[in-house]
C-alpha cells in the first residue's frame, strides 16, 4: 500500500507554517513542489524563505535544539543539494 507521510513547511525560525500529507514516494522534492505551487513562487524565492522536510526530520531538529538549548540552524549546515546525505 501507499505510505502517507506528513511534510512540513518551516520558516527560518523553525516554525511550521504549513503542512501536507502526501505519499512518501514523492520525496522531499515532490513535497517542495507542492508547497511552492501553493505559494506561487519560483524556486529561488521559495528556497530563500522556507524549508521543506518531513515531520520526522522536524521533530529531530526540535530535539537537537532543546538538548543544546538553542535553535539548530539547519540552513547553515545543509549542503546546496537538499537530498544529499538525508534518508527521508
């Protein structure tokens, strides 16, 4: 069967601004396309404002932030290729 995954759109403050549930097979790129079309922005404008990740990934980031007592600045860590090195 199809596995439905929850995806989140987060701003630079790690606040969830939108969510969607899509089949996990679409991956982060499919979820990104979905959110980008909802916002009606081109890729570079969209990427400058938001990040798309799975709810699971968002929860992991929140745990790191809580443990370290500060915001985990994912946008400074991640490579330019968002799919690289992540097992969604």
